[in-house]
């Protein structure tokens, strides 16, 4: 029986319709009843965690923004942060503009985000959830939890290779969707780095961690954990690296494994 369960949200335990099934909620409850620690590990910012916190009864911790923020679900507050500093934001954006002029940029903060006028993913990503357009100087005026680079119509895997060559010494580059949206954290900050720090505090060894995920931003965590599972709908790169594969998110694949691990 693992001592800590770390699971991604979207595409992993969250279904395609944006819900978490009652079966999965019950499986997550099994983890805590057994005395193990449950950690939700996501690329989401804290402002997108309210419904998730409700679903799990406001228990435990979440690692948000791909490792940049640790979020207490009971108090709904950030308890640890690892930001990209303004000078690094400025340099990274400058380099990326030279390599891919079509990029449009936004910067995530713990409570909202700011974006260039031409950055437009729709209202789901903009003012409906706290975003606001700013000029170039304001965009990089404060530390950010994530730097976002959007290329309309771009291939995220191809863009990630280009970005890593350009700014891999400044920030950690990843992506978590099929659209041309790259997500960048402070250098060395990943889901795995935040999880390893938490495990050190809790006295949990890596061999006692089981992790679940579906996209490239989950790979650091999945390759670090003692046991790892990819859901059947996962990105091919993830399926090639994980220790085992479970059923898809819409078939409660994570719940199926947890029911066996925590009978």
C-alpha cells in the first residue's frame, strides 16, 4: 500500500465533461481513510480549484501551476510559491519572440493573470476568470507562477522543442493540451520537484509514492515516483514512460487502481 498518492486532474481523474465521478471521489476517500496522503498535482492555477476542493471535501493539499504553488484545499490559500522573477520573464519573452514571432504571452499569478492584447484563447481563459490585458512593461512587472506562450494553430510538441532550445536555461518548458499553448515555470520547478519537497517534509520515500497522469507536464512526476500509471487516453510520450497503463479518464481508470491498492 503506497503512503502517498499523487494524481493529475484534467484528463486523468477529471472526465471530458469536466466532472469527477462519484466512483473516483469514493476511491480518493479510500486513500485518506487508509492513512495515506492524497496530493492533487495539476497545471491549474489556484483560481480553478474551487470545484475540485468541493469534490474532495476540502481535504489535503494541491500542487498547482505545474509545481510553482502549493495550495491548501482546506483554507483555499497558497502556502508555498516558486516564482519566475521579472528579469527572467523579460529575457524569456524576448528570446521566444525571436524564435517564434507568432507567440502571444500571458503571465499567471497566484490570484489571476495578465496577458497581451493579442493573446486570446476565449473568455474561459480571460476576464471571466480574472485575467486582464496589459502593456508589455506591466506584463513582466511582477514575479509570475507561470509564463504562457500561445501560438494559434501551432503544434505543442514542435513548439516545446523550439522553446526548450531558446529558453531551457531560464525556465522549465512543458505543455498539457493539444493546442499550441506552452507553460513555463521557474527553472527546475516541476510537478516532481514540488512533490519531492513535500515528501521530504512528510518523511515519505519515493518508493512509497504512486502517481497518475496523462500529459507531458506530468512526465517529471511519473518518472520520479516509485510507481506510475498513465491513463489510456494519455499522450503517447507519457504511455511510453509510465510503469503501467490503466483505463481512460472517462472510465475511472485511476479509481480502478486505487480500489485495488486500498481495498
